[in-house]
């Protein structure tokens, strides 16, 4: 198991979260990530055209967040968009979802 202190040593980690219609679970997920002991991370949220999505609320939760709203729900193919964004800024990428 790789721990934050063993291999990463303050390297930037991009945490990609795929989201669809579970906004309050997304907020809970972000809060759990923020509570971790590792602090050098950015969040990338890709929204699959949810019925309700509050970008401003997410920005209030974490100042280093990239939000990509897709014009239609493309399912798990949205991971490709998250990976494309993350790869442009970090070599350390973690995938999660809002469940």
C-alpha cells in the first residue's frame, strides 16, 4: 500500500470525480477528501449533465477545483474527459465517484 508520506512527498495529486444527479453525495465526497492528511491536491469534477448542479457551491468548498459540465450524459466515457484534464497538470491521478 502506498501512503501519502511514502511515495508522493507533496507531489500534486489530481483527484477526478465523476458525477451524475447526486449533488449532496458529491459535497460529502469532497469534504471527506479535504479531511485527509494529504493537502497537495486538486479536484476535477466531471458532471454528466445532472438535473441539479451548483458550481459556485463546489468552488466555495475547495479553491483548487476544475469543473467540466458535459452537454449530455455519456456514462463512464466521461472518465476520458477527467483524465484529459488531469493529465495536463499532474502525473499523479486518482479516480473516485460521488457515491
